[in-house]
C-alpha cells in the first residue's frame, strides 16, 4: 500500500522543542502484518529523524486487519510525518479528531499502533522502561491467568492441575457442552512449554448449534465439582462471552456466587450493560467486562456507577496507552481494577503495553496471558517473560520489545475460511447469536 509522498512536514504543534533532548521528527509510519502462529497481527512501526530510533505499537484487529492497515498508511501516515514524536498527547488528539467520526475499532486500532510506538520512542529516548516513565512500579510483576479448557470436567481438572504445577494460580475455566459449538474450548493440544493455540475462530470446535440452557447447567455442575476438588487453592474465572439472554446471565451470576469466582466475564454484551444494575443488586459475584468496549460512551458509565469490578478493555481497541492510562486512573477512583484483555489476538507488543500499565497502576487486578511459542518469540525479540504465575518486564527502555521484520516476513497472513472472521454461531432454529 503506498501513501501520498510528503516532501514537507505536516502541521507541527505550534510550539518548539521542549527540554534538553535534541528535537526529532517522525519520518516514517508503517503497518507490518505477520501471523507467526496463525493469528493475524498488525504492528505499527514509527521511525524518526534520529537514525535507528523507532518505536512499535499494536494495531491488531484480527478480524479486520486490512482495514486497519489502510487507516494507518493512507490516513495517519500523511498526518504524522514531520511531527514531533515527543508530543504524544498532541499527536493523539490531532489524529483522533482528524477523522471527525471517531471511537470505532478500526480507527482506534490504527491510532493505538502509532500511540504505543510513540510511548516506546519516548522510553527509548529517556532510557527508561515504560513503567518508569509512567511513574514507577507498584509491584514487581503482574499476576496472570491462563486458560484451562476441557471437553469434559475430568479434562478441565487435569488442565487445572497441569497449570498449577507450572505455577499459575489464576485460571480461566471453560468446558465444552457435548454437541454444541461451545466458546473457549480449544483443542487439548499443547506443547511441553504449555503453549496453547488461542486462535479465536478455532475455539468454536464442536461444530453444531448452541443453546443457552444446557450451557448454563454445565457451568454450574463444573464449578460445583471444581470447588469440591480444589477447595480455595486456585482462583477461577469464567467467560460467558455475552452469549446468554441477559436475565439468564443474572441467574447464572447468582447461582455461581457460592463458588467464589475471581470474576465472571462478559455476562452481558456492551449493548445490554444496563442489566448490570440489576445483577449488582442481586449478588456479589465479581464482574469483569469491557473487551468489546471501544468508546468512553461505553466504559465510563459502568465504572462511574460501580457496576463492574474489573475493566477489561482491549487497549488497542480503545486507542492505545494514552486513553488506557486515563481509563485506569478513572477506575482507580471508583475502586475498579484493571484486567486488560490479553488473548492471542493481542500481539506481544500489546501484551507489553498491558504489562507496563499493570506494573504501574495501583489498581491492577489481573492480566490475561498468552503462552507464546517459539515462532512468536523469534518475531518479537523482548517478549515479556511469563513465570511463577506472573508476567515480568525486562529492563530495556520503552516497551522493551521489538519486531524482527525478516522473521515477521516468514509468516504472512494465512488464507482463512471466512477471511478470518468468526464462524457463524446459531441456535437450533438457525438464529445467529453473539460469538
Ligand atoms: C478473551 C476473549 C477472546 C476473544 C477474542 C476475539 O477473554 O480472551 O473473549 O478470546 O474471544 O479476542 O478475537
Ligand atoms: Mg473474553
């Protein structure tokens, strides 16, 4: 994809360079596509007039990646070349408002790619890891949860044991409903390193229809069994993935209260978030919501009204680190903790951004981890380390991660059926439901 050539700098901010660092300019903005483990990732690389000084950011919207690439290269690049990368807030506001219509996942992801790259550049310029730049650490590492999926309860128990032996103390538990296209139940294949294939559209494996009642029953039976087996030795999470009718989700949250979940995730779709008020009035099951939020219109009200316990935004979907740190601070004042979305379709660059924010903010809750395999680690030198149930940052400046473009080029986007979008999930009568 080519962009218009830009001989002259775009409008710089109307003030000169600040501080003692030599002034620099943005010289190039590129979107890099790679799929080291089959999941389509988009990374933005911003280069500067200081030779070798660059930054990387996550712009991954795996279901619609080429729309994001166009937004980066056709619309943001011409706007950004010539600007001062030090002025992150100003660049963010300029890019955000230049579209007039805003707060959608495509433009937010494009903006995030640039925004994270600018924070990365600032850290490299200051010779500080991002969490230092943000104000320093509140903890030495960020506790993570990983997935324990199974075709039946016995398999889920085995997976929980295996993950606990690896040091994980927080697990997301999902179980297949026989004959149904259950969410979150991947193939039980994994490497000795514990790497899980997390590609979302591979998760709806038991092809078939999906009915809410048998699912809800199976979740209750599963947690009854798991608390019996494990007592309180493990923290458990379950993702409803906004699939059941809202009133059934309220009943489920009430019935699960006795099993003391770490949290119940996405009992409702963002469109149904007014039901949160009714749920809160009826039980104390902790609620996490937000991976589908893209706009402050959505995430400010449930925080302000203390309707959720964990805000789970996908940082690239809300526009990057600049809005995410503000959101974390807003949440702090209302006693809401962070649990940034971190599946396989958040790139390792996005996970690094999650991690640095998680190390800094006082109101950190938990971090979803993806256990990367060797191909991903080769493409992204500096991938955060995962050990002892937590994610650890390295001491490298900025995000502490980079992209090896030669390695990335070895993994072009695969040709997916449906072009990588979600498969259709239907009720028995054929009605399409949420994924
Ligand atoms: C999670 C999620 C993901 C999403 C996926 C969509 O909590 O990890 O629900 O697995 O389904 O990111 O592409
Ligand atoms: Mg989820």
